[in-house]
C-alpha cells in the first residue's frame, strides 16, 4: 500500500501528460496537413515530438538580438496584464504591441488545448475507485483548466482567427518565433515564410527545424540555404553545452524530411558549410544566454 501511494502522484502527472498529448493530437489535423505532401506524419512519440518542436519550441528557444523575443505565457511586455483576456487582446491591438500579441497568442493556444482536456475528462466520467491522493491532484488540475477556460470565454468569436491576427501583429513587429507559430497554424503568407527563414538564419531552433525538414519550395529557398540550416542543427546538437537542447529538433527534422534519414553532408557546398557553422554559433549564443 505504501508503495502504491509513493507512485500515486507520479502516476497522475503521467496521466495528465497523456491527456494533454491526446488533446494535442486531436488538434493536429491542420499542422500535419501542412507537412510536405510526400511525407507521412510520424507515429507515436516521434509525431508528438515533432508537434511539440514545431508548435512550442519557438516560445522556449527564441531570443534574437535584433528582434523582440517571443514571450512565455504570462510574461509582460510593458503593458500590464489587467482586465479580462479579451481586454488584453484589445490592448495589444490598440498599442500594436508585438511581444504582448505573441504572448496572448500563446494563451489562446492554451485555451484550445485546455478545452480538449476538459472534453476528454468529461467523457471519462467519475472514477470512484481512484486512489484519494490521485483524485485530489486530478481535481486540482481540472480546476486550473476550468479557471483558464473561464478566462478564455471572455474572448468572443472565432478564437483561431483572433490568434492568427495576434500572430500577424507579432510578425509585423519581428517577434522571433511568431512566424513559426503562424506557419504551423497554416499560414503561407509571404511575410510569414520570409520571417521563418530570417529567424532560422538568426539561429532560432524552431525556425531552423522547419526550414530543415520542409521541401525548399515551401519557403522559396535554395538547396544551399537548406543544407546550411541542417548543418547548423547538426553542429549545435554536438555542442557539449547546448547540444541536449538541440538534438531532438535535429531528429524531428530528419524524421520528417525527404528522405527521412540522417542528413548527409558529403555533398554540401563550402558556402553552405560556412553559413551552417555561422548559424550554429548563433544557436549556441542564443541558448547560452538563456541558460545564464
């Protein structure tokens, strides 16, 4: 019995993660539809890893020195996060505040995911035989999601459209990571594609991952430019300081690329090799700053 209680909380955390992943997968039709037509979405953990890399790495890994950084949810960009979520959205548009818009776009994505989680939990019904400790943690989590949904419901209309507009504003203000979020949500606007390429060149890991794995025609880039992006990920993934934070993105890019195998640099041009090495240094500088 003691052993069962010892693992009760880890079990519910694992269960919550599975629910989150399940909800996230339910919402991936749009993102997976944007994968190269000749590439079938990966299955199992590989697919989940790809979705997380494409949809969340921008917020966690981006910090361009020449543009605003995509804030994590809850971060401040100079405008106090007062009032309802809708009040904040209106304020971001009125102030043309790119970082705030990117932050709010992240919150609206959380709204979408939390709604899926609540739907899954509701369909499962009561669990009378659940360990009390597990049940307590589960109820605490559900209350958090319900509070989040109460905030989300203050935003009227189609929240996906509102999120798209927020990301457009963030892209206009050159907030690193916003273009990748917009791209993964389905945008193929020239400004979006150009900013993803620019973010990749600046060493943003999420942007590099997408540039490395999609066909060159998607972003309108040359083979040398894509080789440079791939080579940058390869070099950074081998770095003793930041490699562990890059290697999964490299694996995602390799698993979705055509052909889906380890990148072959035997025929890489000297120009692409030099550009890749330069970008790898930018990755290390960016991630090094974040860990310091």
